[in-house]
């Protein structure tokens, strides 16, 4: 997603367009030889930091970044290192580099290619690593009972695994939305009407040609076969691709980030309650003045970076689809920050995964919390009472338990007096906060 990455993709788009033109049947442009195709593809495959710097050096003169790429390509095609026959062949095609294109034809396809790689190679694998860890925890802790805290107050128990499963299901849904966003690109000229293309060759189907270049998915080893960019063709645009797909993608990433902010805060809280300990690292310091501290900094770092990512992603998704008339330039500098927005998310995903990998379950703390919360059994008791038609069941339990410290003996005394079958009394008497978890374990194992 860097400036070098942007330059690399621009070279890829320009070369792909040039090779396609050579195969278009235009009498003025004979198809490239295998040697020429191998050379041109090599400019993509071997593109380096030095090449990017060379383009930036040209840009100091042109003050136009896309034109600098065009001039660099022309210079490569006339390099003194080339064989005379190859140089002669390429010289005949120099004016077809950037033929009929506006700068945005190159830029919008390059941005889409950047996002395609970022999504496939970095973003989704990072999220998948977090999801894998959550699934592992959901299964490992499926049966570990845990006190719930709705509104921060004691509530019906769950299991640690089920709480991890809840997040996993949300995250997988968000990841699916990220993966499914089509990455669009247009190659239709200055204002989206193929004006220059038609002026050069009115009898040619330029729209179908552009679609082939953009949507062909294979980049084969066989140099005689046409290349493509593997994107989705955008048939209607002004000078710029409308960027609606970008907004959709960034909103999807922000949704995943929001889910992980929720997770980071919850784990932070569970560490504070002592439900989890953090694995110690030799030489590590938690506080400059309090030697005992082991701070949950990985989750704090994740939360902070996810927030920064979302702030930028939301600006991108709100700003990019808006352009005055057929185009203004406000999108250009904003687009260069796509990598920053995604980069904060990647940092957060790494911090979160690191934090999750350091957690150690503290079963004693979980058990102690449950054993001090017998009031949560008011729910099953009153539900059984209602099943057997006991009048005012909810109100009776509310009177005994609301806002009060309730013991095992208090509840057992109440159960013994209930007008319900003895078998049901015995079942309620065997119930404890740790066993009152419903389907939590099964749901966690199933995820």
C-alpha cells in the first residue's frame, strides 16, 4: 500500500494495457514477439525500490506522477542494454504506451490491485489468525462455567468458550463481507465515454476490450497469452471510478474492527476480574513504580489502533464517493492513506492475537465468582414455578433476591416450600450457579 506499491501497480496496468493493444488487431500495431512480451512482463515482476525512486526522480520534472511512469516505461524500452532487434520492435510501439488513457484509468485500476493484494495477503489472513485463536478458545473452554454480567451485574451463567464463540461468529460474518466486496476498475477515458478511443478507431468495441483487460483473471507463464488484472469492470463512471466499492470495503473492515474493539474491552475486563492471568515474560516490566503489575497492554494497544483505523476508514468511506462534476482532486491525497487506515488495523490484529496467546485461564477465580452469586438461580426457580402454575412466581423470587446477598441455604429453604412436584424440587436442589449454563457448552463446541 506504499508509494512504491502504487508505482508497481501502475507499471502493471500500463504494461497489461500495452500488451492487450498489441493483440487488438490494430494494423498500426503488430502483435509483440515473445521476446518483447517476456521483457515487458519482466518490468512488472522485477520492479524494485530503485525503479520506484527512478520514477519519482522523473516526477520532479514532470510534476505528474502517471506521466512519470509513462516516461520511465519508454526509457526502459530504449535501454542501452537491450538487443538491437528488441529495442527496434519496442521503439515502434512507444506511442501506444498510455494510449487513449487518462491518468485515472491507470490510478483507479492500480488502487484496486493494491486493495486486492492487501485484502488477500495481509488483512484477511490477519483476521483469520484471530478467528482461529477464538475457535481454539471456544472449544478448549466450552465447559468452563463463567458468571455473566449484564449491565455489570451478576446474571445467568455462561461458559468462557461460549463467549469466545459469540465473537467468532460475528467476526467470521464480518470477514465474509470483506471478502465478498467486488473490486471495481474502469478504463474508459477522460470522462468515462471512450472519447479518445473512438476518435482513434471508431469501428472497434472499446468497451468489450476494456472489460477483457480488467476482468481476465489469469496471468499465465505462457507469454503468448493475454494478461488481465482480475478485477470487476465498472461500465459507468465520470473521470474517476465512483469509489462506492471502496466505501463498502472500508465499512466492512470497520465493522470487523468494531467487533474486535468489543472483544478487546471484554478481555480487558476479564483480566481485571482475574478470570484470566497473563503469561509472564522474563525481563518484562508492568509499571515503572509498581512492581506487581502485569498490565493488559496488548488489548489496550489493539483497542487504540482499531479506533484510529476506524476513524480513517470512516473518513475514506464518506469522502471518496463524492467528486465535484466530472472530477476533482480531493480523492487523490486521501487515497494515499488507505494503507495507513488498514495498517492501524493490521497492527491491532497482531496486538490482539499476541494478547490472546498470553492468556491463561484462572479457574479458581471463575469458580469463586460463581459460588458468590447464588442469586442467579432465581431465574430457573421462578421459571419452574411458572411451569406448574404457581401464582406470582416472579414476584416471590424478586422479594427474596433483588439487591440482596443470597446464599445456597436461602434458596434451598425456599425450594423446599414450593408447591411443585418433588422430582422438580430435587432437580432444583442439585442446581448450582456453575451448572446453570443451559446450552452454552454445546453451542461453544459446535462453532
